[in-house]
C-alpha cells in the first residue's frame, strides 16, 4: 500500500484554523494526505479531531516578544517537525511563516507553503513599536520566503507586487489565491428586514480595523438625525497590541452611538439581519473573509480603499470605497447607502454573483491543492468534481 504523504499545518490559533482552513485540510485528507495540525488549542480542539486530523497542541503566542518564550517555541517546533517528518508544511500567517519555515529547513522538509493573509499589524501600523520591529520582520520574512522549494501564497495583487518588488521572495514562487473561500449555500440572500437600517462592522476590534472611525461616523450621523443602528460584531483581540480598549467600546455603547454584539458564531444570521456591512480598515488585510461573507449574503458594503478590500468591493457595482482613517468620507458613504435601500439591494445582488464567481471555497481548495502538487507527489486518489459533500460546513467563534 502506497504511503500517504504527510502534510503539517502550522497555525497560531485553533479558532482561526477551524474558521479559515479546516475545510481545506479535511479535503486534503480526503484526497489522500495524512494531516497534522500544530496550533495553540483553546476551545476548538474537538472540531479538529472530529474532522479526523491529528492535533498537536503548541504554545506559539502571536503577540509575544519575550525572548525566553520565543526560544522555547522555536525549540518546541523543532521537536514537532523532527518527530512528524512531514513531506509538506503549510505555514499560515506571519509568525508561523517565519518560525515554521525555519523549523522546516532544520528538519529537512523539502516542500514549504507559506500563506500570508495580508502583512498585518507590523507592516500597517504607524506605532513606534511596529516601526521598530518592521526591519527585523522584513529580514526574517525574506529568509523564510526565499528558500528553494518554497511557495508563497498571498491573497491580493498588492501584496504579491510588494513581496516581489522588495525581493522578499522570488517572483515565480508567488501564488495569488484570493481569500480562504466561502460556501455560498451557507448564506441567505433575502432582502434586509424593513425597519430601522442596521449597519454592522464584523471584525476583531482593533484600532487598525477602523473601529474608532466607525464609532465617530455613527455618532456624527446620529447627531444629524439619521435613523440607523450601528453594531460592532466582534471582541477586542487581547493578543494584538492594537486592540481597542474595552472601556472605549463601553463608553460608545453608553453614549448610544453603537451596539456591541460581541463575538458571534452564527455570522450568516448576523449578515441576514444587517442592512449594510462596513469595514473601514487600514490593517494589512489579505481579503477580509467578513466582506466575502457579506457579499455572499447579498449585502452592500462600505469599506476602505486598501489592499484586500478592493479585491471584493467594486465602487458602483456592489459598494463604496472610502479613504482610510477619514471619518467624514466614511460618514458620507454610510449616509448615501442608508438613504438608498433600493440601490443597496441591487448592490447586494451583484455582490452575491461576485462571491459565487470569484471567491468560492471549492475554487480556493482546488487552487491550494494545485500548489501542493508543485512541491510533492500528490496522492493517487482524485477529488470529486463537486466537493460540497466532503467539506465540513463549520465556523469557529
């Protein structure tokens, strides 16, 4: 019996793996790979095990800069990679890419896939801490991405150009796969409920996600007498240095400017209740999954004209793009959208077609498996033409 090639995923958080990579890993298993997942386990270990994947708990911490902890993490990853002896490693996000590529090289792994879902806080923030870290991270990223036998997956054309122009990776090793994919069947497309319009911002509550601009725009519109509700759907990411303080969110709620719904697992239901979806981010996005989900839910979108957002939002077709960090422009776009429910409905229908045509989970999985095939001999098993039934339809909180 032919040995199944071993594929190891390295991801910071179990919730992220379940939300963004579980379907890919499950399908790779069905295709003939032996799958392991190394991640920090909090609440979703059972979801990973129930999919038939080998779970390896690790202590990798996204926000840690403690030299002793980082040294222990690197030693832990060396042990895991040496023990598992994978044929292929798929590292997901900035820190796992840097650490995983290093550990893979030491373990003699011949195939390395490095997936960057945007370049994140270090490259997008203007804070002194981010600026100080940037040269070191850029150097480490170059060492991770430039190794022979490596493929770099990015989610938008801007990131592909930046990585190539700054010679962080060989141009011919970069692969563009837009987003982590959605199954359109999970999302209802009925028109928004008649009544007071509801505008939602679905994201981790980070400063760079535009939470402050959203709150300020909501306050401005409410002061003008615009009849609308504004809801933050998410929680502050305490592992991110740019998290919005919880007290600041509470103050905005008490002032009557926004509602705070917290972290929701039932995002298709959230989008079905919304009239409009807003993400005024300046963060280093890949393609925000929340915006793909909004489009799949036939909701018009107001977002910022930054890499990632402009992959899914097309002005005059399915939404509005505004400059980042511009409260006045954001309020103007929201005002226009709220005043034109018929136009928003038409934008939503067009957005649904975009999501189906360009951002399906099936397409993302097939494109990623093709990257795997560039680096290792693919299993003899073949995928069915329709992968709907072999992809677990699950969300993480």
